[in-house]
């Protein structure tokens, strides 16, 4: 699934007035995750881009609340850390940081995979998700439905062929869409085995090279750990054997009703 996440615990920062971004991001309603909020990976990619931090070195974004749609989200810097805001409430914290751990390897043949349920609108927690929602029409959503490796149950794989609309004038995919496709497949490593809805809490991404529109990108996700309500996942984007980008993320189990999840069974407490 995808995520609009939130931070468990901690103290929200006060809004400073330093280093503001002159043109604050506004997240289009098309790019939703859970109903009424932005897709977590896409939102994090937009925030990372707005700061100007070097994504080749690595950028980490922590979502402090579900990122809202269609409103300007002013951004400010205090020291080495940035925040995105909705009014006086912080939405996300952004900083330079590299994903830890290694990349899930490429080369999972499609014939050795099975469905993880992403294409089933009846059981998908957020079926209108821009990236992996089965209710989205072709050409509107990305409709990426990861599949589980039969001999590696902690690993999922999906291929994305980016459309020209997601590229810049030079024909390269804009970074926020690479962040988006690094999000959901990692989440499905836990969503495919859990009755609970999970959302993105934190993601760190390093981009080595942006792919060209029209060139196939294989996304491989791997569950690294699962502890109580929190799953740690790694996701990698490949063109052939070339590692284009790597992400490390935390997903948190949430109350389905709070996020408008469509899954029929109530989440256990």
C-alpha cells in the first residue's frame, strides 16, 4: 500500500522562521495514498526536492501527520533540519541522511512469484492509492501490484515503465515519482501478510541515477524486520543489473478507520 504516516511519540517542533522555501509544495489530489491524504512516498519526495538537499547523498523524511492535499505546505529550515507545515502543525521533518543496510538483489523471475493481494480491491487497505490502488484507472494511477517471490517470502517485485508525463523536459523521471514507487512495494512486504493497515512513517532514499521515461524499472522490496507495530523494509530500483535508487523505510500499523482504510475486518488492538 502506500502511506501517509505519522510519528509515534516525540515532541512536535515549534515553527521557526529560518530558511523558508519561497514556493511551498502543494500536493495534487491525484497523488493520494489513503483517502484524503497524499501518497507518503510522493509527498516525501516533494519535500526532499523542495529543500534542495543532495539526493545522491541521501535524504530522510519523517512524516509527523498525514500530508494534506491541495494546500500550500510552507517549509522552513532550522540548522540542518527542515520541516513542512500546515498552519502551526508540522507535517514532516527532512534531513540529509543515507539509507542504512544493503539493497535487495535484482533478478527475481516473474514465473517464480505469486500474488500478494495488491490487485484485490476487496482486501486492499487503500484501493484508491495512486501507486498501487486497483481502483485507479490505467493512465490515472500507476497500478503497480507487487508479487511475492515463492522461495523468498520476505521479498516482492514489480516492474514499472514510467510514462512521459512523469519525466522532466530532458526525459528523466522526476525524483518524487521514484520516491513514490520505492514506497508501496516495500510496504507490501508486510501488508501482504498482515490483516492490519500499515502506513509509511519514515523513509530514507539515495538516488544514484534517474531512469528515462519509457525504460523498464524493476522495484524489489524486502522485509528487514517486524517488531510489534513497526515494520522495517528496504526497496531498490533497478534498470537491468544497475542499482538506480535505494530506500529504507519504517511502516507503522494504524487504526484502519482513522485512515479511511477499506479493509473489511477491524484491525486487532
